[in-house]
């Protein structure tokens, strides 16, 4: 049973996790907004592959949207699981948060650095940096959870 004292000790970590959830949703939905408005991703692919026609560029954008949607959904599940564990006072909540942070950071680093066959990074840098934002909140949450665990 979670006591008021346990909740208050997790308050800062929970706030960071809720912010992280929001940032994860933004990072997952922004590519759809981009597709309908600014076309940063499509322009990035077009610049890397000037010989590609609109159908090929659209296929590339769709592939990235699928990948980012799946990662966003998994990230949201990770946040929800970690919030549940922290609210329930599970001792392993700090470990879960740390492992998920490492996984998220690895994905964000890959999104920023992996080059595609054109020699440029595959994902548009703006979208890559959006993947980093939930990691910042994750780092805050992990730090606060580990402080509480001591």
C-alpha cells in the first residue's frame, strides 16, 4: 500500500516522469505535424536523395513515421510502467527507470548519428533532437529516484 509519505518522497521524480511522458508524446506526434506542415523530414530525405521521386520520398517518410510511432508507444509504456512502480513504492523502480533511460539514450544517440546510404544522418536533425528531450526528463527522474532510494 502506498502511503502519503512514499508519494511525497517520489513527488519530484513523478513530476519529471509526467514531463517525460509529455515530451515522448510530442516527439512521437511531431513527425505527423511536420508531414502536414513544414516537411522537414521529407526535405531532409530529398536533399540526401535528389534522384528520388515523390513516391520514394513519401515511402521514406512513412517508414520513419512508423519507426518513430513504435518507439514513442514503447516509450510511453515505459513511462507508465515506471510511474506505476514508483507510485506503488516498488524498490526496483529506480532500476527500471535507469535501464529505460539507457535504452532511450541509445535510441536518441542512434537517431542523431546513424548515417544512411546518402552519407548524411538518416533522420532529420530536428527530429533526432526531439528524441533527446524525453531523455532529459528521464535523467532527472532517475536522479531523483536514486536519491530517494538511498
